[in-house]
């Protein structure tokens, strides 16, 4: 246990997890964006997102008093699958807008579900903690599918000052999120929780990809 605590505190394992997860998403995304067709690229990214989602389920970090990880994990898996559907079913530029509509609906549904679930509990102690954990699970699940659009972002880039600024802002947001994920991992109770929080920060970064794609498609 002492060794596990030391590994969690020095941050090497979570930091390495973040780097490997980012490489697993970004490198294929760049390659398929430049070399493969849109449909193939989306399927490749979808498989990678699912693999990382399964890894997060295996190292589930949000546990503790007032939190029921079983239902949260089931909800995370279901939302991840549903959020990926628009990017695979709808082709062309309409896929992004279909995804945005689906994401908005899922987040609204999540808000209703998490409050109803907490209000139906007999023991309502630690309600805020339970709501926060469920919200984090759901937002992560929806945001993770945003990585599917990375190849489209790559294809939409060309030498232009404004596009370069968009990419730089996206990278700054990514660095900020990874830094926050690293700090979350440092506060984890054990090594598994630290790795799970590191993966969660990477999956959340899918929202940055979507934001960049929206800016590129609506501005340039």
C-alpha cells in the first residue's frame, strides 16, 4: 500500500497514462485524417474511444461514501455508445450537427436522471457528492465521442493565420485540461483511481475537438 501511495503521489503513472491515451487518439486521428476516407476515419476513432472507455470502466475512479459506482458505470457505458451513434450513422458535414443535437438531448436527460435518482434515495446524505459524480460520468461519456471528429478537423486545416490561432487555443485548452486531470489524479486515494482520473481528463478533451471543428466549419 505504501508503494501504491508513493506512485500515486509522484504522478508518474497518471502522467504516462495521459500521454499514452492522447497518443492513441491523436496519432491515428492525424493519420486517418490525411490518408483515409471520412467513414473509415470515424470508425477507427470510434474503436479507440471505446477501448479507452473500457479502460476507464476498469479503473473507475469515482467511488466513496454517497456514490454508487455500479449505476454510474452502467450509465457511462450506455451514454458513450449512444453519443457515438450520430457520427457513424450520419455522413458528411451533417454528422457534427446531428452529434451536437444528440449531445444536448443526452445532457438534458442526464440532468433529469441524476436529480430524480438522488431524490428517490432513502438515505439522502451526501446527495451533492452523488450528483457531482453522476454529472462527471455523463459529461465524460458524451464528450469522449467528440474525438471521432478529430480527422475532420485535420482535413479542414490549411495555412491560414486564423486557423493556426484556433489550433493554438485548442492546444492551450488541452494543456489546461490535462493539468487539471493530473491534479485530480494526485488527489486520488489509490493508484487505480489516479489512472481512472487521468483517462477521464483525456476523454473529456473530446469536447475541445468538437469546439474546434465547430469553429472551423462555421467560420472558414
